[in-house]
C-alpha cells in the first residue's frame, strides 16, 4: 500500500511504501524522499547516515546543526509512533519542497502537524534543511483542509513565468508595495483557499484581512527569502509580523493560466532562542 505517488518531470515515479523507498536515480527529489523515509517510515539510522551530510545546516530552531542530533533522535521517533504523509513535492534545481503531514508528532510540538520541509541537496545528500510547522486545525469556512486540493504538477514549460508572477504578487501585494494590483495576480473567478481561517475567493481573503486590521493585528510581510517553483506550483518563504509576533510565512501557490488559483500556507512564530546559529532562513 502506497502512502504517496509522485510523477516527476522526467517521468520517474517515486513510491514511498511503509518502511521502504523505491526510487530511480539520485535526483534531488529522490534523495529528499529517501531521507524523509529513513526518519519517519523505516527509522533506519544507517540509511540516514548516507543521506544526511555530517555537517548539515539546520534551520529548524529546535534542532542543532549536524547529522548526529537528528540521527540520534530516530529511535525516539520510532518509539513515539510518528507517521508522515507527503501531499505535494516540487523541486527546482537542487532545492526540494515537501508539503507534509505528521501524526503522533509530539516530539515536534503537537499530535497532528502541517509542515513545509525544504531541502538543499548536494552530492546525493541533504546538506541544508528549512521548515515551517503548525498545528492541524478543522476545515476552514469553505470546508477545505490544510492538505487537500490539487497535487498534479503541470505546465513545466511555464515554471519561470509562474515564478515571476508569484514573485511580483509577494512584492506588490503581500509586502504592500502596490496592494491595489491584487487582481493582476489572483483569479477573480477561482481562488481556492486552504488557510485555516480564510474562505475561498477574493471576498474571503479581503474579509480576513479587514478583520485582522480592525483587531489591530494586521499581517505584514517584510522580506521574502526563498522562492522555489516547479510548473504550476510556487513556494515562497517570507518573514514578517502575525498577531503581533515575529513570524515565518511559507506560502504555496498554484497558478493556472497566468493567475493564482489555489493557496496553502504554514505560519510559525520565530523564536528568539534557537538550538543552532543558522537563523530561521
């Protein structure tokens, strides 16, 4: 029984099965999938040693740099009963993004978590890792969850075009340079929203923004540190303020016919304390 099946641009099919990983070649996606399987499915410390660079740079604020702390955690992960499901997987160059769901994840701060994990791959190993994690919540006002929706990667020939569209959206709208241009980027006909507190459509988005402003807790984006795209999917990693707290915003957008038509996100507070000196980004 397969947890997840992905089709890459090169028609390589990656299957993650219980404790085993079957993949062809050593493409960045393959390495990232195998690394996640070694940690959360097979709980295989030997496999993890091969897949994680000894001096891996860690941006999760609860985990020290280096492979050893993570590999040493594997027996505890196995004992905890943690499980993971990857709902979406995209890659650009040596950067891989996984949209993950974790259950029995108390070691990471909650029983049921949503996350974006980002990996930088070099020479067949994970050499750097970023993530953003939040608790799973009930469906939003439109009945959507943090994980459902479109998964198929299409329009590979439009990757750069879609990346530019989302880059401009983040700069002009989310960072507030030209918010009036929102309809230049988001479809006024179809906008499927997976944020826990926001309904579908521009109307739902505007209503949520207005409510935050009226409550004196506007959401502000100040800097965007990563933009990774494959076909119709684009992930951005930004920082700013949310509910009066310094926060990291990971937003995944689906683009269709030149407009943003679907959105998932994970928002996490950036702690003043960290187990490493790598910074959140």
